[in-house]
C-alpha cells in the first residue's frame, strides 16, 4: 500500500469534539493520531457525521476538517485552512 500522507502522523490519545450545524450538534471522539495536516478520529459510530466539520480539541484548538477516509467507527480527516 502506498503512503499518500504529506506529513508524518504521531500516535496520540486526545479528547475532542466534532462540531456541526453551527455548534448545535456535537459528537465526542478520540484523536488516535495527529499531524500538521490531519488526524485519525475514533467514534462510537460515524453515522450522521458530514464530510466537512470543525474539530475542537479539549484544549480549545479548532480545525476545519474534510473527511478523507471513513469506516463505521473511524474518520481519517485532512485539516483545511478556514477554521
């Protein structure tokens, strides 16, 4: 399998929230790996998560995200510049 990531991801275990609908809906998740350009998110279920959303870390950092890979319990996301 060919590696397509532009930045090295490091393993992590951080709490975060997926924020959609202008903050009216949130989904708790765990960030399993992280780089300057994206992350792997673990959730109970990805059902109902749109392809674009904001990711807010427990420490207050916020990133606009685009889903690049999806399974039933994980999302691979790329960070956008418009958060």
